[in-house]
């Protein structure tokens, strides 16, 4: 294999590894007006959130910020 091809393969592999390691770090910021999903059988809110039945909005559970930074 030519050195340019080897370099291209290494760069592609590095890009794949970099993409995979960042894939597990996704933490969406949940806005203050996220409505609960009240569809039967659906999860009402994302992880670390609960549905406030008075407003039908997802609010942080257990006084957490849902992982927002």
C-alpha cells in the first residue's frame, strides 16, 4: 500500500473513533416548555425529568438539571 493510502486509512479510522467516543456524550438541553407526552404507552418525559400534572410540562426530577451544563 502506498504511504498516502495508509495515511488516508489511518485518518479515516481516527475520525471513526473520534465520532464514536463523542456519540455517548450527547446531552440535550431541555427547554422550560417541553410538554409531557401523554400518549398511552409512551414515556412522558426524558430521563431525569418527570411530568408535572398541573402544567403538563416536563420538570427536573429530584432537583436535578437533567445533565445540562
